[in-house]
C-alpha cells in the first residue's frame, strides 16, 4: 500500500514505537496506583514522556502538560475549562470541528464568538483579526489547516494577542513534531495536540499544555492516584486534569515517537515531507479540471495537498485510487466544513494526500500516474 493519509494518522510507525508500546502493555502496572515495582515503572513512563514533550515545545514546567485521549479531547479540556459565559472568543474560518463544535456548545451558554474570515487559500485577514481582538478575552485557532496545509504564524499572532491582553489557545494537531512550537515566551495559554499524527505514536493519546498562571476547570473528575482521602479534585497539575487510569502503553509509544523525532530532527522530517508534497502539488497542477486547495509552496505550509476535480465525486476518486493501485487517501470534508466553505469546496469535498516520513519519490510518481489514469476513466464515464 502507498499510504498518503498521515494527516489523519501517521503510518507506519518507527519500530521503536511498536516495541515500547508492546513492552508497556506486557509490563502492566498502573501509575500512582501502587508502590510495587510495576506501578513505579509505569509512573516513570509518564514522567519521561511528559519531560520529552516539555522539551519538544520548550515548556518550562513539565507538569503543566496533561495527557488526554487525543487532540479533540485536549481542546475540549482547554475550551470548557478556561472559557466562561460572557467571554468573547476570536477564531478563524479554517477551524476543524474539534474547535468549531465546542465553540458552538459554548455559544449556547453565553460565550460570544467572532469568526475571522480567511481568503480562498485559507490565509488570515490581518486587519479583520486585529479588529476582532478588540475587547476579546480569547483567541482559539489552528496552527495549520488539515485541509489546505495553510500555516498560521502563531507566534506572531500570540504576540499580537498579548499586546491586547487576549489569551491564545492553539490547536497544534497538524504541526506538532514537524513545526516549531515554543511556549516559553508565554504567548500561549494552552496548546493541544495528538500523538498519532506528527508524533508518530499510537492512537488514543494526546496532550494539553496549560500555562502555569491559569487554573483550568477539569473536564472529568475522579481518581488521580493522589489525595485519595479528599472528595475534591486535586488543585495541582497535572492531576487536576488527569482522572482515571492513563493509557500507559500509548504514552510509552508517544515517548518513543518523540525520541525518534529528536534523533531524526524536526527540520529533516519537515523537509522530506514537504519535498514530496511539492511534487504532488506540481503534478496535480498539470492535470485537467483539477483544482488545488490552499497556498502554493512559496508560502509556509505543511505537507497536506488537497484537490477537487470538476464533475467527479471525491469519494469516487479515493476509492478508484485504492482499487487500482492500493493508494490510501482521504476524501470528503475532513471534519472541517468551515475550512471547505472558505476554500470553496464545501459542496464537492476534496481528496487529500498527506505524505509522511516513510513515503518516497517513487511512490509519488506512481500516485500521479494512477490519478491521471483514474481521471481519464472517470471523465469518460
């Protein structure tokens, strides 16, 4: 199989991720739920993974990182834990449903939402952004679109927001592991991300960074392994946000993924993926009736390449690619209808290619040749 759906879940994983996940699963033990050796070893996995993540995003205090089920879970922890009725929240027209749906729910409680429009390439309208930030308490935005690959300059946006006393919450699901994220300057109140995409780790694990000065209301309450004598949820991080037995095998895999990235180098991984994505972008550009979504490669972007074809259903194209040459792609609206509306593809949907660290140029050549043949066949029908 030629797997080009790494923006959904990266695959395959580094061998060390498989090994560390299996080792933790076989080892057993629940962290904070016993003083015996297996429990202590499980606690060490969590400690080391938290430290590795803190180093990756330059978080000064590792305990400000709470583990979650995935990025959607982490975003809900931040949005429902920090935003209050009456608050004004700025967001963008390129957000994933992981942001859009919680904001809709918060709107029902009296939160005011200001959505900043983006252009047809998914790029921010800066004058509208500055206007929207006036009087707001929060800005919530993606670091990069999962549809167009458009990258928002979050550090610049964070500085702009800080100048206006607006706190910034970032969805880094598409960029963690391949783009720089630096929280040490205090520009971000919260950063949420998953493990199963750019961090090359198993599904079912993510994390949320919360700035030390903030008190985030828990999304869940229950056992933490600490202060068991009290009915009240612990007030300190990360226990405040981490209720229930954590996914130790998944977190062990997450640690292995972060260690792999540190050894390989974020920049090297990013360059490799972008090189392949640019080949896809250029190859799509010569095919008839193909509309590429998002900015070209003169702009900063991620290795996500989406396109629509006039008169041909995106699901049909993805299905034909798999049936013809075992090519895995993602079609439809990608859980991001706001983004598709902005890009002009809400009605048609799109096919998305997202190469990863284990793809190569020979595969990209096969994908483009197969797609050309598929489009000729479908157009003739």
